[in-house]
C-alpha cells in the first residue's frame, strides 16, 4: 500500500447551477441579506473564501455570479476581445490597469486649490489636465509648478487624503 492510498484528495467544491427562474429572487435577496449570509453565499458560488472588501463589492460580484451561473458567462471570443481592447487602452501597462477609472474626475471637472492666498484652477481633460492655459500630463506636475516642491497631485488637490491608498 502506498503512503497516500488511505487519503482522499482535497475535494473540489461543486458550484451549484442556478435555475433561471430563481435569478430575480436571488438578486433581491442579495441586496438585503446580512453580510455573514452573503459571505456564505460567496463560498457556495465561488468555492473559496470571500475577499475582505466592502459590502457593495460583495453584492455586485455575487449578483454577477448568480446571473453567470444561470445564463452562462462570457464566451471565450468575448473575453479575448475585451483583453485586446484593454491592451489598446493601456498599452499592456499593468499599473494603469490597476487604477480604477472611477477615481479620475470626469473631463470638464474644475479643481480649485488655495495656495498662499492664490486660488489655482485646473480643468480635467480627457487625457490630461489644463492649468493656466497649458496642458499637463499629471496633477503632480501642476502641484510642483505651483509650490516649487514635489507633491502628490491627487493629495495636493484634495482628491485623496494623506495615507489613502
């Protein structure tokens, strides 16, 4: 008898199929369920521990997963197309890929900052920022121009507090 003959391999969790008729009820339940029950549902539908993220993240991912298990996920061709589009947008830069688009202010947003008694106005554009009629690639470059010292531009303009990730 071999050493592992008496042991069973770690069982891969079986992810349950979800009937299409149950989707709306499950989606409604996800919106109101206690977080402990949502985490248990995560374990059942993903077969692993839930991440330590916010309730809104957990509910959005569970809602997607319920629909994915009922209706099917993205086709491999669709996934490949989305990956190709993503690489066109960020040039394959993994760092850019990690920056959430919703953290950047919308084009047209005006950022105001008082510095040494002077109000400074920056306009967010689609691909850069405008300050004093000139384009700048980053808020940090504008903050450096204003203060003469190195600043994190997001912090300088109050878009992120010190120590925020």
